[in-house]
C-alpha cells in the first residue's frame, strides 16, 4: 500500500487524491470529472446547498466555450 497521496491531472487542475478515500467518494470524483467532459455545467453534491444530495447537468452555451464544473 502506498504511503503517499496520488496526484492526478484533470483538465488544467492538479488534484491530490488520498489513497485513504473510500470507494463512494472516488466514484463521485470520477463521475464528476467524466461529466465535465460532456456537459457545460456540472454541479456536484456538496457544490452548494441546493445541490447537496444530487448532481445538476446541463449543456448551456457559454461565451468562449467556458465550462462550469464544481
């Protein structure tokens, strides 16, 4: 087992992922990252109070191809 956190490049962001995370949290992060490839808006559980227990996905067109993934 690794003693160091694992770094992963997602888009232009570097995310540090601890190997101690549970599978449900890892699945949610993977789902969020994949959704951001296909949808222009992704609001994940916990991104704000209105989305604390579900995901919001949409394909709203934005200037310059901007994406909002939280």
